[in-house]
């Protein structure tokens, strides 16, 4: 049996940081930086919040924000 409390939020929300620039697809200035889990693992992305076009995509640490015990000494 797990001792973790059940989340009260109905949906997972990723923290998004507003970013400067314009979308090359639709011209919107509503860009945001955040981390996503996709094929190939975790990615730090900058996406347009209007049309969801990826402006940039960089590989993030392999375990996301989780640091397995023993990797940091």
C-alpha cells in the first residue's frame, strides 16, 4: 500500500514560462517554455500557445525533474 495522498486536482498542469518572440507559423506573440514527455523522453520546448507549433525543442535530462539516488554524489 502506498502512503502518497491522492491528488485533488482533476488535471495535470505543467508550469509554463512566458517567452519572447513570435510564432513562425501563425505570427502570434504568445510563446511559452515548458517541459514535455514525448517520444524519445523528456524535452524542454518553446511552443506557440495559439496554434501549438513547436518553435524549439531541446532534450531535457533523461529522468525529467527526478534525480535517482546515487547519481548525485
